[in-house]
C-alpha cells in the first residue's frame, strides 16, 4: 500500500475504530528496526502509515527511540509528510494542561542521540531556522481553530534527553527560553528535514514542568494525556483530508538543494 502521510505518535493516538487498518508490516532499515510494526490504513479515506514511537506498550524510552529507522522506513514507503503528536510539559502559566501547541521553534538540549543520516564521508548542513513545514502548520492551525479547542499557534519546544524529568533549577532556566518541554522532538524533526519530508509537531500539554508548585509525575502525565487524546484524534480526522496531494507551497522538498548535497 502506497501512502504519503506518516504519523509517529504514542499508541493512544491510534484508534482502531476510526483508523481502517489495511496491513501491518515489519521493516528493517540500514539503521536497524523501527520502533514497532508499521500500521498501514486509512483515516477518513486518506491513506496513512502509523508508527508507535515508543513501541506497543510504551516499552522504548525516549533516548532509545530509533528515529533514523522510523523516518527512513516511512520514506521508503513513499511518505513525504510526517505528523508528530506528542506529550509535553508547560514552562508557562498560560500554556495550560490540556492545551494544544502547534510548535514553530525548538531548542535542542539532548546529549547523546543519532542526529543525522550523514555520518560521513559525505556531510551536509541542513537549514533549520524554521524547522517545521509552514503548509502543514497552517492546516492544523485552521482545523484547531474550527474545533474550538484551546490551542497555541506558536510555541518553542525545548527537548531534553530524558528519561528523567527536569530538576527545579533546570526548569527555572528553561522557562526563560521555551514554552514547552519534551523528550522526543529531536532528532526526529531534523532527520525528516534531511529526507526532505514535511514535518509538523502537535504537542499536547499534560502538566506543568517542575518549576510549578505541583511537580510533574508520570501518573499525572498519563491521566491528562488520556483525557485529551480525543482532541488529537479529531484534529487528525479533520486535517488529513485537507492536506493536498502535491507539495507546491513549502520549500521542504528542496532542502538538500540548499545544503550542498
């Protein structure tokens, strides 16, 4: 089955009641195995490939997700647009648990990940001034607005190594530079850029980071995420049919033309 849209997200994003499964496939890549079998199917009549980022049962911690394999496999299947739902913490009072953020910038605070497909002898330097596809962002902003959900059309995501949460000192520092915090955006988004894929991050706020009076804990994250998954599912149902077949507006398909590749 040929698909052009890929979704990399938590297993809760996948809803068998609305996602019509056609097949599940196992793929090996030059970079190892994907996080799990890839589910191919249709959502609102639109073909899509779904990869549970942490594997079924959430067995892969964030610092061990094989993003190179996940993105490579999607590219091999014909995917040129990647949608990335994720759970994040908030660094701001007005970015509240339950809010959705359509991310427009990130800060990388990870330490030990595989950040590129170009480990040598060839080297490229992809531009990341504006890391996310403007066309995809606009589509999801419009649909979030039409749904009437609480959302933020911009937001800076600081990505930490994990799997631990921040100390209070770290969190107070992050508050000066970022709106939300998570563990999975990097290197996923920049690997997609190297493959000339359009990429959008749909960040769902599950908690306030440790600067707040009520420090983050796993139980709170999971509870809030479960309560708000319906928003993400509905947003995907509305937005996927709005994604045009051809990529004619953004510069994502021409990334390597400007990177010396």
